């Protein structure tokens, strides 16, 4: 029987209050339970784990899996034998079913496949209840009693700015919220012209605004210009990272609190931000392992090539030691905010590493983090996108706010050239693109698009 959300909220509060030891004990117990369930109910995991000990309490004992492997064995992966890839795909291809229950008992979500295989994920009610409990933990970390009073006084009006037209996590959440909130929820597409988006927001006057992070940056510019004039209490950002200074600019523009969350369709309740800019992982419900390219542990304080996650809530499609493909940096010391949950920063997707041949013919890789650091140091640079259009050529798309575009380009160009030279890549040429950064089908802005994806940017 699925736990009630109130009991999970109470459990989460007590666990965090008890500190690191209680969090780790919850994690071990839940991992052991999930592994046992996966072996008993999923043919895929039964085969994968056949040589493991009877009880597993450490994720490091498990073999690594990934989206390609799970999608290739979709029917065997699912713990409910009623679920088949054919049924799931048919449901996912019907836009009229967005937000409806798959097989009358599950939530079905898709990923846009921006960096590879399109994912189809099925979540059970337990996973959705845990997601709600972690959302409560997040909101109470961001908001005080006075903020909640202002939200109620403002009618609780919420606007979501997100990708529409697919079974994306945000679209499914919006469809379900619409049923309960009615006119108190406005759902706006990220692909809508900015002028129309501004007009709709001015008319609706939300007290809660939930946009993708890149869209929040664009809306902050509209607010600064006076074209947009709304007074939200909170902006809850998601989907992408921004240069550190942008979060402060957004908060100033709206005179509001800004919270940021990092999650994935595979684990919707992964983490939430604190006032010091770190993301705290809900590690009582998810195991996360920063690792190098060979899946060996990377210590706190050092950037990881990727992160492995184990979702301890979803039993219908177990996600265990799953390569998420994102590079993270775990904080080495306890966070100054006092939250005992581990803290990370997301460095970029490992799938967005740029690879070149140097003059000696050797392969040289440059991580997305290196370019993000340049952006953080460039005043007026609101958003950038680097597209590798040829083995030795980069096309740079910029969105500039409150600064001379030519001066920003000169600064960015000089910084990228220095970065490339440090890697022995002086021969790589740069091209200034006339077009701004472009969105993927899912509405997100990728900072780096490698050559293999360049024709799909």
C-alpha cells in the first residue's frame, strides 16, 4: 500500500533533523528493499543480479546500467508484466492522454532525447507521493510563513512556463494541476513569442512562477525593461543551469525569492537549492555516486565525469545504479546553510563534452564546465550556446542584456581562444552566430552541442 504523503513529509522532517546517520540508514534500508524487489519482479534485474549476494546495502555492489540498456530491454525491465513497450509507446504518442493515468494506475513520462535515446518512463503512485513530499521539503526550505501568507493573499495564482505538446514531466504535472487548480493555474509554452508571454503574464499576475531557468533569465530582462510588471513571491526554476550571477539578477528584477531544483525524469525528486547556491540531494530517497569515466568513485571536492543514481521510490521501473550523464561536483565540507543532506553543483552533461584532434592527432576533450566558467566572468552575457559545426570549428550563439554585444563577443571570443590554447587547440576557429541560442524540442537551451548532434541543434 502506498504511503500517505503526510506520513512521508513527517518522516522526511524527522530524518533530516536526526542528521547524517539517520539519512544514511534510511538509504541503506530502502536500497536493500528496492534491490530485492527488482530481483523478484523484473526479469532484466533478475538476470543482471544473479551473481550478487542475497542482501545488497551498497549501490557500489551493483553493475551500472543506463537509458540505452533499459530501453532495449523495456518489457523485461518493468516489474508489472502488463506494461509493454508497445503499450507505452502508443500512450506516449497520443497528446490527448497527457496527464492521464497509464493503464489506469501509473504516470508515464517521456524525455525529448536531446542527447541520445528518447526515454519512456513509468512511475508508480509511491514515486509520485515521494515526489510530493520532497516538493514540500523544498518549498518549506525556500519560503517563510510570511511568504505563504502573501501567496494565499494573492489567490495562489501559479504560472508554469514549459514545454507543451508531449508527455514531458512538466507537461504532465501541469495537466494534473490544472484539474485541481483550475483558473488559478496558467500554463504557457516556452515556444510562445516573448511579447505574447509577457502580455499573458501581465494579465494573470502570478504569485508563483515556475519557468525553465533560461526562460526566467529572459523574463527578468523583460521585467527590468518595464514591459513585464508582475510581483511573484517565488520563482521556482528548473531544467537548466545559469551563470551564478543570473540567479541574483532574476531575484533583483522581480524582488522575489528564487529557488532552483535539479531533477531528472528518472528521479523527479533529486535535489533542491539552498541560499548559498548548492543543490541538496534528497539522499534518504536517492543514492547518488559521483564517478569518473570508468565509474570509479570521485571524492567530494573533485568534478565527476558523470553521476550514478538509484531511485529508492519507484518500484514499477526500478532505476538502480543508473548513469544519468551529468557531471557534478560534491561539496567537500558541510554546507554553510546547515542542511545535512549532501550538496552538489551540476557542471554540465558528460554527453556535451567537446572533442577535438590536436595538431599531433591526439584526441582532446573540453568539458562544458570550462565554457560555463567563462560565461560567469562576462558581464552582460545572459545566455550562450556553443555548437561544434566541424571537427575544428565552433559556432557561438549569444544573448546579451544591458551591454554592448560587440564588447561581449570580444570578451567571450578572447576567453574561448585562451581556453582552447591551454588545451593545445589554437587551430580551432570561432564563428559568431547572428542567431540567438536555440531551444531543443523539449524547450531547453543546451550550452554545448557537440559535432555528433550539431545538425540537430
